[in-house]
C-alpha cells in the first residue's frame, strides 16, 4: 500500500508526467482551451489509464520477456485500450444517452493518446513495481494532468493580453509557459525522474 | 473537356493549398499544437527525429487514405479503434524492421516511442478528422504535408538538442567545449517549440502584410 501512495504522490505532485516526459502534451493543450472540458476529459482519461494498467499488468506477466513479447506488448496494450473504448461507448450509449451526447467527442481523444498508452508501456517496460504501485502511478498521473490542465487554462486566459508581443500570442506563449513550468518543476524535484 | 480541365485545375489548387497549409502556414505542430509529445519525449537526437518522422509517415499516409476511402461508411464511434489498431500493427512491423535490419540500439532507445506513434494526436486529428471529409487525393496530400511538417519541426528541435546536450550531430562529434546536458529534458523542447511557433507566426504575418500590399 505504501507503494501506491509513493507513486501517487510522485506522479501527482513532484514529477508531473506531462511536464517530465511530454506524454499527453497535445491533448492537454487542446483540452485546456475550454474550462468546462477539463473535469469530464480528465475523468475519462483516468478511467482509461487506470483500467488499461490494471488489465495489462497480469497479461504482461503472462506473455513473458522474450523478444516476441517485447514486440507484441505495445500492440496488446493498444488492443486492450480499444476494447475498453468500445465497452465504454456501448455502456454510455445504452445506459446514459444524454451524457454520451455531451461527451462523445471527448471519449476517443481520452482513450487513444500518448498518456494512456505511454503509462501502460512504461509500467510494463521499465518498472519493477507491484500492482498497487502501478495503480498509484496511473491515478497520480491523472491527478497531475488535472492540476496542470487548470494551470494551463489559467495561463491561456492570462496570456491572452495586449502586453504580450503579437508574434508570441496564442500557442507560442502557452508553449513557453509550459516550458517554464517544466523547468520550475525540474528545479523543485531534480532531474532524476522516476519516469525516465 | 473544359469541365474536365476545370475540375483538374480545382483539384490541383486544392492540393497546393492543403500542402502549403499543413506543411507550413498552419504547421501541424507549431500552429495546430498536434504531435508535440514525441518531440518533447524522444526528439533528443537527429537520428531519433528522422526515424520518428518516417514512422509517422508510415502510419499517417495509409491511415488517411483508408479513412478517406471508407471513413464515411463507418459510424463515427467505430473509426478511432480501427485506425489506431491498424496503425499499431504497422508500427509493430516498423519496430521489427528497425530492431532486426537497422540497429538494435536505435530500437532500444525508441522502444516506447515507436508504438506511441500509433496513438499520436497527429493520426487522430488528420486521419480521423480531416481525411474522412476529403477526397483520397487531398487526404493523401494532407498526410504527406503533415508528415513533412512534423518532420521539419522534430528534426530542427532534435538536431539543436543533440548539439546542445551531447555536442554531436547525427552522432558526429562537433568538439564543443560546453555541453548542456539538460537540453535533452522536455523543458528545452517546450521552449524551443515556443520560439519556433513565434517565429512562424511573425513570418506568416509579415508575408500576409506584403501580399495584402501587392
């Protein structure tokens, strides 16, 4: 259980996955443009990330560590995410049709992105971590994504300002803002990452 | 005959506009903020940049063509798993090819990032979005231009980071006395991308003003 909290806190606070690895940076910038999207998008992201990690964890042990397993592992993870996506759409469509209509554009983006697949690959490839630790890392990653989304939305709103030189307005200033946040976080937590 | 010529010239113009937009004017990375993750995470050497550009093209071109031909016949919610699993299968082939034919070291350094190309937002936004509503020839043009636009950015960022972090370019030593190893961290790529996006914004604004005067 200690592992769960270790990885949760590390991923959520100290070593934000988006800023330390770059995973999910495009979806972060897209989802942060609209404040009302942040919570539903991160909830979906959290469901897909955590379930993918939970399902892949025992399968990863089953397929072993041979060359063929190494080649096939990413395809297995993506196929599992695809199955989870289909199940999620069917449940939402049949049981919660009005909710599905509101969030149907967010579901595929939340399922198929670098963050969901990247975390599952990292856990299986690089970590000698137990299942609670893996779940902690997945949940912590999503908590970190949520916090960074809010920070990015605030940044986008404040940087939409006539004082910003014209060439830097919009995306350039957002990228520089994220770069400075990443640099600050690295200064805070050190350059030795649990995620690299 | 005249109608045929008009249609051909309209298609050629559309191809030209699509290519110019996706490659430069509305560059997929620097304007549309798509496909940033691999640049931040793996764009640390020029070799990585070139390999990831080729992987992106290998996924995006067939996925865009497929979605342009059959995308509108499929329900919208079914499309993402189809092109993503298809892209992952292509990346499996690419991984085996790189590991066995090119270099095992290169494969080991890109082990995580080659399969991630299949879920790159570039594929979902261009193949899953743009291509479905466009003719195959336009979708193909967009896929080639998007791959080249992505390639241009990742190669510039990777090359600069390799020079700064390791003092080499394409693994050839440049004999610099100062090496900034932190340049391989994601913050350096964020900052470089920010300045490159600002430069492109300035350039398009200057060109736009000159064209408006003429």
